[in-house]
């Protein structure tokens, strides 16, 4: 009876995948895992398994105490790295379902895309990039966490398409919608890449308003007229435009070369919005006293750990093959804002005092 029940579930999974677009990545056409695995049962497909593996990691749990834009905010309603991740996952699933693409793959990429973020958001990332002899970027660190660091150095052994989507989700400043940037990336990976933008740019407007750095009336009127006056309208405008302009992703294989995109008119508007946010919100926050204090904390923690390597978990040293700098970077990256602040205060009680300045 148990085998019969599981066979029905397995058949249902296969039936659902058969209804997807011919351009979708399915369990059958995935490139697979680095280390092949035999499924214990067919209750979950391979991408559902990846999604579950990500959710149950320590790295995923720590996202709830990592900054998004505003550093170590005391207010209850600021976006954290975890709430941002949940928003990206939901937006990604909406677009993926509408275009008959693989929701499970899309959600797995979305849930894992920011695992490699450091404490203090992009400010912490900037500090680590200056320190590291190899440079530092959160998307690359996300892949390192997945492939090597999680499960005490065993890694998660996820599917190629999940890792590739996570590796390539980041976007350069300025115009990032060109097709050349997503060459070879799955449609599901493209969805997460653009959903990440939708989630952060719309929520960052709310947080900037909450922090007193922005009045919604400050935004150029042409932007508001097109994307909407409130949060839900803005998200809806962007999502529906993407679905409308990417409808060929549902089409027949070989008849087109589909990709996930917006209309040219909306691209111009959101590029203007993103540039406005960089100039008026992101860069000022990065130059604030809280940001300067946060970068100083990263520097001090790095120097201290380089001279006190016994504090670094053994598995991080083993994974790094004796590269002390790499293991220190891995350890600091895994810290939450709170942990880094508490650690810093044990070295110098005055270190954390300015990080909370101006937060509500």
C-alpha cells in the first residue's frame, strides 16, 4: 500500500512537470549534482530537495539577523536579509508560475541567493572586499557556503542549475537588463535575478521613508506615475510587465530564444529609479557614521582573528586547507550583525556605539 501511494505521488510529480514550458528546467533535463545521488523516494523532486536543504541550514537561519540596507536597525519593520529573501522567493514563484516555468527550481535559487552576505549588508561586503587578497562578493560566497562550508564542511551538493542561478544573480549598477548579461542562464535563474531587483528596490523605498531619509514626494513624478504610489502597486506593475513581455517563454522549443525581460519603456523608468536610489539612499548610507563604524568593526575582527586563530571553528580551517585568511573571511561572513557587534564590544566597548546612531 505504501509503495502504491508513493508511486501515485511520483506519477503526479511527473505529470506536473510535463505541463511546464518546453523551455523550463525539469528533473529530467537538469545537469544534476556534482556528486550523483540516488533518491530515497519520489515524494519530492530534485529541486524540492535542494530547496529543503537550503532552508534547514544555519546560514539561512542567520539571515534574520543580517542587515539589508540599513545597518543593524532597531525598528521592528525594517527589511532584513531573511525577509528580503522571502520576498524574492514569492515574486519569483509568481512570475515562474505565470510563465509555466519550474517554480521549485526558481524558489530554490531565490532562497539561497543571499546566503553569502556578510554582517552589515553591502557595507560589510565592501570592507571584506578591501581586506581579502582574492576580493569578496556575496554571490561567490553563497556558492562557497553551498559547495563547501555548510554541514561542517560537507556542503549541500545541490543541482547545477540552482548553484548557477545563485552565482549569477547579482547585477551591475546602471543598465543591467541587457540580454548579454544572462547568456546561458536558465529562465528560472533569470527570474530570480530580476525578482531580486523588484524586491529590494520597492522595499528600500519603504525603509528609506521609515528611516526619514526619503519622502515619497521626493521621487521623480514620472517614476511614481508609471510604477505606482504604494508598495503593492509598484510590485504589481513590475511583475505584470515582466510576465507580459516574457510570454514567449511559454512557447514551443526552437521557435524563439526567450528571455526574462521588461518593456523598454519600463526599463528606462526603473533604471532611473535605481540610479536615484543609489545617489540618494545607498551611497549616503554607505558613507554614514554607522557604515564607517561597521567597516571598522570588520577590520578589527579580521586583525584579531588572524592573530587568534584558535577561535575559528576547526572545520573552517580544514575546508580552507590551512589558508588562514580565507577561514577568517568565512567566519566573519557567517556572523550576524548582533554577533559581530557583541564580539567587537568584547575587544573595545566603544566600537558598537555609533552603529545604532539614527536608527529608530
